[in-house]
C-alpha cells in the first residue's frame, strides 16, 4: 500500500524515462542521502565511520566497476585488485609530482591510468570470452602485482616497499594523512562515490550502456545490428577499470593511509567478485548490498557470540565468515542468480500489489 504509483501520471517522455520514475523511490533515495551525509557523521562514532562506513563505500565503488564489466557487459574479470592497485600507485606518483594540486583531482585522474591498463588487458576479449578471458585477466593480476613489487620507482624507492600517503588539506581541513579525521575522509569518499554512481547509472541507461548489454546477451546479433565489439568491449574495460582505479586510490589515501602490494592481491579480486555475485549482477543497487553484506558480516559474527558470553578468536571468525560467504554464493547461483538486488525488486513488486496476491495467469 505504501509503494504504489497510483495517481502518478507521466505527461512526457522525459518523465517516463526518468532515473527514478516512482516518487517513493525518489523519497527513499533522498532519505538515504540525508542520513549518509548528515545523521551518520553527527550521531555515530569515529570507529563506526572509520571501520565500517569508509571501507564499505570503497568496496562498493570497486564492485560498481566490476559489475559494469561483468554484470552489464558480460566480460568476466579476476583482475579487479590489480586495477585498484594501478589507481593507488598512480595517485601516489601524481601526488609526488604535483604536490600543490587538490588531492581529490588527483584521485579522480588516477583512474585514467587504470582505464588505460584495462584497455590494454581487455584486448584479448576481442577474440576470447568466458573462462579463457578470466584466465587472461588473472594473468593481468599477477603481472601487475609483480610490477608493484619489483618496480621501485612506483613507490619512490621506499625501503619498506610501501606507498605512504602525504597530508593534504581541503578548505584548511586535513582529508589525508594521520591528522585527517574519519568524518572528513568519510564525507569526501561519500561525495565521490555518490557522484560516480550517478554517472554510471546514466551511462548504463544510454547508448553506451545498451551496447554493453547487447554484447553481453549475444555479441554476434549485436554486431549484426551495428554494434562494434571493439569499441563496446574496450569501453567497458576502460569504464570499469576507471572505477576500480578510483576505488584503489580512495582505499589507500582515504582509508589505509599506507599500503603494500598485498593490499591489491588476488584475494581482493575474489572478494569484490563475491560482492557482485551476492549483491546481484547487472544492478548498481546490488553492488552496495553485496559490499555492505560481506563487509558487515564478520562484524556480526564477532558481535553475536560476544553478546552470548562466548569469545571467538580472529581465526575462527574468519573461517566462519568464509564458510557463510561460500554457502551464500552457491545459494544465490542456484536459487537467485541476480542476488540480493533481485530479492529487493521482488519485495517492491509485492508491495505494489499488496494485499492482493499475484495472478497465476
């Protein structure tokens, strides 16, 4: 009863094709943004913001990037962690060469280098697909990891082999470095993630996004209809890698403060892939659902036994988390391949017809 569009008449083509055509969706998004920008910084602790919200937003942006490539364009990739690393190391070098430039501009520019790497390693997608393409991106993951470790110029010949974030300010407020508050870093990340998600949503609804989905559904038919696989596939790799690169720069500069090559290993690639699978392929909402679920799950597993008077060691918590995630991946692949986003969509459809049941015809 609360989720019906009765009385909401569309009088133009633009209104019919709006990003959120139902008023309840627009109100819900407005409430979420107000809560994220105002209530969370005002009424939650620095620990909650730094340990939960900041990594959640970073991984959600990386999941958006992977979902664009895998969920919308149908190109399987296992090199997400490496593309995040390209963005992080690029931002580190840009901050070294342009110390007076706004760090937010450098973070956004760092994704360009990741996009170039994505195009280079996406070239095999013109000839191969499926599992073979996944193996190619896996090779990109290992190759880029080797570059991060062996090319000392990337981390400015630091003896520790790590990239260390310098302090940068925005309007005389530190947003990077040890003196930056979690709230300042959170607001910067939230603004970037919200902006890039809006851009992705509009691109996916346009000509470029439709060409990606046509390639995903049947590339031969798409080519016969005038879609050029060269531009469609490589643009998907570039767009996806850009988002992953920005996410990697945010992870180092706004969350970790410093990072070594292990921060961009194959485990992170699989972790983000799991977020996309559980959240729902081909859904931007599912990226946020999957990121929230997988990142918050270990916290819940650790908190519930504590409330019951039990004390679990970190290794036990990690094992239980891996088991639960594995079971959920199998469940969603068998029962609901479109993940949590599809379940949410079904729930909204039921609310639109409640209290009347679905018709069997």
